[in-house]
């Protein structure tokens, strides 16, 4: 399967129950489980109650990180800006999400659903990390006008081609060359090559 941002969003919807992280007023990370209520080509949608700390952290900071793990050992991490849906669209979106997720009627029956508000994430980056294949596979994608921040390690021109890094790599993802090259799509980011390199030729991005 060809992976991209849209496919990852669909997979998050299938996973449904994901972890969502924000930062509180004291700078401490806060993680809770939320439901991915809907996804489309534009992004991801969820809801929360106005009385919850999660709601106030979203309003104050806007930033959220969402993490899901599929039964196939696919890790999908979304990092983006969570925006409250406009007032004149809240009721329509709330009704839509309740229709798509009938169990919510048991959690907030009748008029009690009015305490809920809908948020969307339509700008961000997604990291897809599949541990269920060998070698492992990872890629990053963007949606909206977000920019991808590169991660992992790279081999500099100080490489003397001794081969120690390639021998120590658990995923065998280092190619010989001038200098050697790390196949980033198969890299665990574990740092073993970085620690083993006798010439300090491997650097962290």
C-alpha cells in the first residue's frame, strides 16, 4: 500500500481511540484518550466538553499531538494545530459527528450534547512508522501548509568507510558508499551507529 497523509488520516479513523497530548499552563504534558470522530481530505475532527482541561489547553495553545497504534503495529503520529470549528458551524458538525459515532448518544444523551464543541486539525505533519515489516518502514507527510522537520541521523564526509556502523545497525539500513548512507525510511533512530562510529562521522539531525 502506498502511504500518504490522506491514508494515514483514514487509518487513524479506523483506529478510532487514540492518545492526544497537549501542554498545560505549567508546561507539563497532558495525555488522554480521545475518539477520532471523522476524517476527510482536509484533516481530522474530534470533540470535547467545554469544562474539560483538554478544551482549555486546546483553546490556549492550539497545538495537539495525536498518536494511534494499529493492530498491525503501525504507529501514526499526527502533530498539528487544533482549531475550534466556527460558531455558526458547530451544531451542524456536532450533529454530523453524533450520526457517525452513535455511541456518543449514550455518553451525552439528548440536550446534554450542547456542552460539547468540535475541533479540527487541518494543518500538520504525520509520521508513519510500521514495526510490523522487516526492515521497518517510516515516512513523514504534511497536510495543509505545514512543514516537515527532519529527524534521525546522517553520515558526514568524515566517514572513513570502516563499516562499523553498518555492522551494528539492527535494521541493516546503512549502505556502503563514499560516504556510507543511511536509508532513512528503514531507520529506527536508535542512535547505535552514532555511538559506535569511531570517527564521530554520524550526526543527529
